[in-house]
C-alpha cells in the first residue's frame, strides 16, 4: 500500500515502528551500575555521555529529545533525538485552556483534566445516551461526562470497594441517573451497548487494552487517556493488525519507559523528587541482590507505592525483605546499599538518557496501536493531546466514534 493511501494514524504508527524497531536493544537494555550498556558502546555514545557536565546533564534530563537534537552529540544520537522529536511534536500539548475553580472535593489539576475531556466530548459525542467509565475511581469523570452529554443511566466501574463507596457518597442525592458498580473493567461489569461512550481517565496497564477491546466488541465510542502501561502481568501484545504484523511486542520490563516523565506530580513536584525515588529504588535493588536474589527490572518495587518509596530505604527495605520471607536488613546493609546507589546513580542516569529520548515515542506507539485497532474496524479515530503536559504528562487521548449502523 502506498503511503498516500494510508490514513494519518497508519502513517504515524509506521513512523513510530520504523524508529523503535532498530532501537530495541536500547529500549530493553536498562543501564546497570556495574557496566556501560553494550548498545551505548557499539554506537560510540559512551564517551560523550560519560563526559557530560552536570549542567548539560540536568538540561538534557528535562527534555532529552529536544536537547540532544541541538547538542554536539555523535551524529547518530542527534539523529535519533531529532526523529523522536519530529514524530511526537504533532501531538504536543495544546494551549492551556481557561479552567474554573475546582469543586472542594476535586484537586485543581484533576479538574483541568476533566474539563478538557468534557470539551472534547461536547464537540465529538453529542447525542450519546450513556457513559460507561471503566476504572472510574471516585466517579469524577463519570459524573462530569454524564452532565456534559445529558446522558442518563451512566455507570462507573471500579474494582475497589472503597472507591465505589466514595463515588456513591459524592453523587448528588437527587441524581439517580448515574450508578457505580464493582468490576475490574475487563469482563461483564458495566455491560456495554452499541452507541455507549466508553471513557477512561488514566486506566492503568492492561485495563487500557481491555477498554479498547470491549468498546470494539460492543461497537461503542471511546474517549480514553491511558497511564501506567507497565501495570500488566505479562509482555504487551499488539492489538492492531498493523502492529501485530510488525511484531510490536513490548516486554513488561520495558513498558515502564512509556510512563516516564521528567516531572513528579507527587510531593513537591520537582525532578529532584524523581531522582531521589530512583536512587532509593536502586539502593533497594542492590540490597536485595546482595541477599542473593535475581530480579527482573522493576521487581525491586513490587508491592511498594510511590508514597512509601518517598520515605526512603530505611522504610521500604524492611517491607521488601519481609514480603519475600527474608530477615530484616541491618543498619549496615542499608547504609552500604545507600552509598553504592549514590555512586552508581550518576553514571546510570547519564547512560539512561538515550532510552529517555524514546519514552514518548514508545507511549505514542502503544496509543496508536490501540487507536488503529479501532480504526481498522471502521471507527473514526483520532489521537490528540487532551490537555497540557503540565496538567499531566499522560495526556494522549483516543477519540473514536463507532461506525454508524446501516
């Protein structure tokens, strides 16, 4: 098929796959503290990265693709960065919209996301009779879309009983048109109908794929912004025929890269918070490996929330050891792991920068695969930045209208 006869989404996914395919060793080769990655040495990037000044490193970390594209890096590294920036730039953040003050029980940043999705829904999904919100949490999006579209009988689905109870408690006592039910979103809870608007604001991991599959099976519309792609029990398999034919399988350990952000939206919201968190996780990994454990990437943080990681190694190391049936760590083990992580992180962070160049491209690839899965079945589908990155770095929305019944 000629490029001219392809849809814009098809061409976009082609570009993503063409960039990622020869870079699979970079994607899957996370730097370790004890050696320079082979892919870095083979491409001749190691000397340049290791000699980066602290000022240049900090600047590159903020926006790797843009910084390296303008730098005096080796030509192949500049080319990788330039292509990554070119591919992702058409879906950069939109201008910030004027957003009213959030209701008392909703954070302002969340309110900005809800407001943006409601604007999209009002323009593209007028006349939808019902909203089904998968991974509905406290029901903020469910209620906001139902009000925007004046759609009765809408339903929010979540697996957590406490969140369901909170969603019900926050609902207007006079509003009996929106209900909340327990379900994991992947099966029959909130049974879908043709013509429903299936929504999701940051459904995690496998739920993002399940939402798209269920919507296509039911011939429902879609408005969804995904998050936390790594929260899945196995490697991610492609949905679309286009991605499947290209062998676009992403190892589970690599999926976390698609969720990378240079900014933390927890705590103080600074990049330094993220660096501290990475050093703490590295220290935990080193401590567990010193105990004889063999860990796959990311396994050191199993069962640990970001909140717990922010409390430091002294807090999470006993939790991690106890959950694995190990004796509690000693003060000297914690001190040794902390010092080793501090020394190693500076090198790891520099050699991780080429992987970070590809983070947004990888995320876009997952989103485009989902979008193409719908488009291949006749949905009119777009992938757009729903709100500015400062509101949330996970801002790529799939907006898809199901084919009209004949």
